[in-house]
């Protein structure tokens, strides 16, 4: 696994469930990080892969005065997870047209499972859900089920269990007005690198943008090896 891979590359250790409260900055260079418990870790470089607001708070706590993080707005994403007693579709991914719901993922087809209690598992996702996110969970769930019925993706199936998640800060809202504020991978502070779908990738704030950002930072880090 990844932890063993890290350990195999020398005197390395993967630290989990530890919150960083401060970046150690000396002479405008990132030297390491301090955890909430007070542990101090020193390193050749520091990589941030957290949302802009979290990074701004961390930089403020680190007294980093020469780097500014733009106060981006956020766009909600709604995810509706539900389990049924019979199969609604054998397609791995279905795109919904003419509805507020956008995508249906067949989770059993994507990640195989032998669950007896919940044999069929699906997820509906809705991006850019600003207006829907203002509604009650009951109203949102009704809209999604109506959409599924309209598309023939819910007929006689019985919903055994469901869960609705409305993440109002799911992704950074990007457009031409704030494109110039997306930071480069190499920050104004030496040895500090910023990764994330909200950074300057020339892609939207999507998984593709996140992957491109991570690859860009990885290319820069080659100089440390």
C-alpha cells in the first residue's frame, strides 16, 4: 500500500489524522509544519493540497504576509446515495438530459460488492446546484426521484436506504472574472507549492483540474530527488 511505499523510500513515515496549524516560514522560505498537538516537522518543501479558504487561514496563522489567497466563492454539489432491492440499470454511468439531476452512477457496477442486504447501489450527482441547495432535503429528494422516473431509471425498485448530501462548499466557483487570481504551483514563498483544482491549470475546478495540478507539482518536485 501507499504507506509501505513511502516507508520503502528511506526514513519516511506517513502521519495520519494530524491537523496542521502553522507552516514554519523562515526568511520567506517554507521549512516545515507544526501540528495542532505541537509537533514540528521539518522538510525540504511544503505542499498544500487544501481549499483556498483553509490555506488562507493557515498562511495567516503562519504570519505569511507576502502571499495573498483570493476569497473565491463556492458552488454546491448534491449527492443522493440510494440502495434498491432490484436493478434499475446495468449501465455504469448514465447521463440525464432535460432534468435537474445530471449523472447516475451504478456503484455496484463500478466497484463490485456482494452485499446481501443492499444488492444494488446508485448515486445521483448534481453540480452547480445553487438553487436546489436552498431547498429542504425532502424537496430535493423528491425532485431527484421524479427525474429518475422521467428517464426510466426508477420503476418498480424499492428504495431500501438512502442518504442525501448537500455540500455547499463542494468546489470553487471559477469564471473569467477570477481566473487571474488562481495561484501558480510555485508560491511566492520559496519551497511552498500549491496543488488543487482551484489553482492555475487552465481547466475548471474538476477532478481533471485536480489531477493536472498534482502532476504539475510532482514535476517541480523532481528537483528534490
